[in-house]
C-alpha cells in the first residue's frame, strides 16, 4: 500500500541489492534500491519515508559519509549499516553518529529482518524507544564496576587482549567479564550490546 513505509537499500553490489530487495519483498516490506549514495541523495527530496540500509564501503561516498550528510540535511529515517568484519570500528563510529543498527557480513535473513522491523517500529513510536531505553538502563545498573570497564572497551571496538592490557588483567579474566556483561544485558552479539548502550545514552 502507498502509505506503508519503504526500505531504501543502498549498495554498489547488485547481488546484495537484489537479494535484500527479494527478502524484504517476500516479507511484504516495500523496497527501493540504489547503486550509490549519490543516487540515493538525488532521490531524497521525493523519497517515501521508512528506513535506510547502506553498506559502509562504497565508491564516491561511503556509508558513513552518507550518514553524516543525511543528518546535515535533516533526514530522520533510521539507518541500518551493513559492514564487513574489518569495518566494525567504523560501524561503531556510525552508531555514535546515530544510526539505528549495524549488521555484520555475512548476515542471516533473520538478522536483517529483525533490524528492519525494529527500525520501522522505532520510527513509528518514540514512546517504545523510551520504554526500551529504561529497560536497558536497568540492566546496566546491575553491572559491576569492572564489568562496566570491560563493556566500555568492547563498545569502543577493542580486542580482548587490548582491554586486558588497558585494565592490567588477563585476557581470560576479560573473557569472563565479557560473558557476564552479555548475560546481564541480555545481548546475543557485540553489535546488539553496542546498540543497547547507544540507546541507553540517548537523552
């Protein structure tokens, strides 16, 4: 239907664009695809609202540059960043810039659908965001001081051994604290933990 939200997929890889569009269409989610950030920006004035999926590494303009540009021109649609393993620190930077979520490659159909549905739901209801934020803050309050320190290292994209060096503890001890953090926060992946912390820090 014309008034339903649209997912705007931006990726220079045609196979990725097509597979995402097919997956979303099969889930009865409307899509539009773009082969570059530049092409998408040209369509922004007339685009239908919804959410945006963009790859990090693209020619001409990267996904992070696109996120910054969208913020500058006042586009508030939630943005989901797709990233390779090596791009995780860049994706964390994107989260600090206000993106909705990031998904590491290779990703499952379930992961991208969950991210899209979460983004669209968040766009529809700011009240739901407030409830989620309060719940996350309750989980954060259960962390010990050391668990918080390890968590800060994790969301900064640091490896376990780097966190261990910074805190002057063993890598094995970091693993224990990391497991505790994930359990207490109810996070299944690092990207989910990062998203939780970013939501908790919203005003």
